[in-house]
């Protein structure tokens, strides 16, 4: 499919989709260049998820999901409602971007590297798709079968560390947005 047609169809979907407010300004910046189109994004989040067994996403249940920092009592309430393996996870912001061609994709990778993204890369050569993601992450088994495995202080410390890492990731995305404007707009 022709790049212009693909890009316009993707932008139509983008305009109709709910997008995390924090990251929308960045995806709008990327989409303002004719050489790029964003495919998906998340502003980063903290989740409490119940998983029947490792890798079973289909039967997993979100007990709490926050794109803005939750309060400790919200996290504890979510953890206490778990009945399987209950995980605390902080995932950094992420954006998938299709590039007009390989040359543009490599220019984007250079821009990302200059902005502090060392682990971003091509995830699909067909559409020259780049994954932009920070490496900051927190993940630990917090409860099993309804019994919390760590004390409240450990949960509080991990929540605070998660909030700090999420903020650090978001600052890196803002640096990238500024660098992207300098290079591509």
C-alpha cells in the first residue's frame, strides 16, 4: 500500500481513538511530519494484575490501572483483591511509529539516541516501525492466592520508586519531542 494512503488511513483511526492525554502532545508532534505516523502509544502506567500463570495474558485480570500516580491505599486495595498471582508492574511510556522509508527510520533512531533512548529500535522492517520506549520498569510478585507477600513499607517504597521512574521516562520523552521538532519540523 502506498505510504500516503497508509498514513491517512492510520491517522483517521488515530483521530477516533482515545489517547492518554499526557502522551497525545508528543504523538501529535510526530504525526505533524509527513514522514511518520504513530500506530499506538501509552503514557506509562502502574498496574496491579492478577495472572493465573506466567504468560497467560488472556485470563489475566486488571485489579488496578493508573496512568497518574495512585495513592498507597488504592494500590493496597487492589493487591488485597487478588486471588491468583498478583503482580505490581510499572511500565514506561511507549510509542510505535511507522516511518516513510528506512532512511527516515534511521534518522529517527539517531534522534532517539541523542535524546537518551538507547534501547529503542526497529520492530518491523515492512513498515519501518520504530518502538520508542524507556527502559525504566518495576515489576514484582506482590501477592499469591489473596495473601500479600511483602510488607506495606516495601509496597510503599516500590510505589514511590515507580513514580520516580515514570517521571524520569516522561522527561526523556519530552526531550525527544524537542529534539524531534529540531530535526524533522
